[in-house]
C-alpha cells in the first residue's frame, strides 16, 4: 500500500471568502488587543469567533496571532508560506 499523498491547492477568492472574512475579523480583534500593549512589546493572542443560533452561541473558529517585538502587524500562527497551486 502506498503512503497517503498530502496535497495543497489554492481555493479561488470566491471559495475562500467566507473563511478569509472570518480570519480577517479575528485579526482585527487581535490587532485591537495588541494596540493596548506597550509599544514594541511582543505577544500572542488566540481569538475565538462565535455566532448566535437558536441553540446558543457556537464557535466558528479560533485563530492565533503573534506580534513580534518592535512590529505593529501581527502574524497568523500556522499560516503557510506563499505556495503555488499543487505546491
């Protein structure tokens, strides 16, 4: 039996929009948190976005962000490096 293949392919912007919108919303929450830290201080924050339903609040996802010392823009933890389709 052959080993399983692990493939990476890029979704179209239309396919990705619901997820990327959530990640960008979480990034805005993370940035607001980092803006309250002393200038230049590094930190890590995990943001969970939820949605209200008839059955209560449900988690939509959790994303981690890291801000390096001296930087102003956080980095998404676990983000893949830029790759080409099938990369």
